[in-house]
C-alpha cells in the first residue's frame, strides 16, 4: 500500500477550493532537509491538525506559512492564487495569524490592551479606549469566552486556558481567515483544555480555518476534521480524522505507514 499516494488523493477529494494550498514546498537549513516536497491543504470551516514526532518539520512548516521562513522550493496558494509570504506582516495582510506557545501576551496589560497591542485605535490623536473595549468584548462574546471576570483585568491574573483564549481572540479580532495554534493545550489542566478545544471548534464553526499543531492525540482526535502527518520532513498522510485512530497516527509518525484499520468509536457498529 502506498499511503502517501492514497492520502494525497483523499486530501483533494472535495470540490471546494482550499483556503491555503502548499505545493511541493521544501526548506533546507544547510545540509539539513527540514521539509521535502510537502503538499498540504487547509480548508475554511475545518480544524486541521498537524502531527509528527519531534524533528518531523511541524514548526518549520507553520513558520513557512506564517512568513518567518521562506520556502526554498515550491509554492503557496491563498484562495487559489500564488502568494509570497516573506514576513509575518505579509501573512497578517492575507488573514493568517499564528498563536505560538509563548502567546506573546504582556502580563502588565489588561485584556483589551493586549488584544490591540501595536494596533491601537485612535480618534482625534487620542487612543479610543471605548471603541477598543467594545470591539474586544464583542469578539470575546462571539467566541463564547465567558470565564474572564472583566475584559479590563490584567492578563497576569488569567488562568492558562483564559490566556490561550485571549490570544486566539486577538487573532480573530483582526479578521483572520486562518488561525494557526502551536500546542494550544500544552500544560493546561482538564477544564482549561476543554475550554480551549471548544474555542478551536467554534473557530471552524464560524467559517474560519483552524490549524493546530499538537502532540496530544486525544485532543487531536477530539477536535480535528482532518489530520496531516509529517515524518522526517515529508507529508506521509493527510486523511479525515474518521479514517484514523491514535495508534494508526503513531504508526504513520514513526514508520510512515500503517496496516491497521481504525477502531470503531464507542456506539458505532
């Protein structure tokens, strides 16, 4: 069985044009081949999970999408047209926002100030605090982020899940079409993980594309519509989550193939 051929066919099995398409993307760092001829689609209204062992190329791939690295070969298509994403600003102008593990939040500022950091609204040469507060509140409400006491409370006072929610809402505030999240549930407790996974699902339900990188297979299979597996810089599988299970995903991550069939979910059959 040639997993790669079958899985690429599955990835292109829908008629809808993907929001983002990578075609034969490669990236080298000196003699190290970090990515090799990667084909990858990300669709609006879906959660796509990118998984792979340490060193598989996940971080390099999302940084090529985010404008931190420029691919050495290959092409990115955004809404069907070729684009060059040379900087994070280029990515932001397209509608691509990335929430990294450090979240890039300032503990000494409140939620509104963090959401508008570097993009403050001005009116008559004065910061328009009322407009920023209103729009920040609307964005949080639209994503059902209801656990914060006040949108004026300092970020330092928030739980890990609340901080992750604010970072994601910050991306949504700026009309992002694709939100990339690097290990969004890392180091979170059960309740906080539940909060973040629900938020990721709501992004897709609102028509955005959500791309998550995660080592947590339980979280991946709970929230993802599509799972893409990288191994040693190569995309070995892109399949609907329903066609995989955690053990098959681990097989693909470690060997590049699997002869298993997915286990039925509880209640199936």
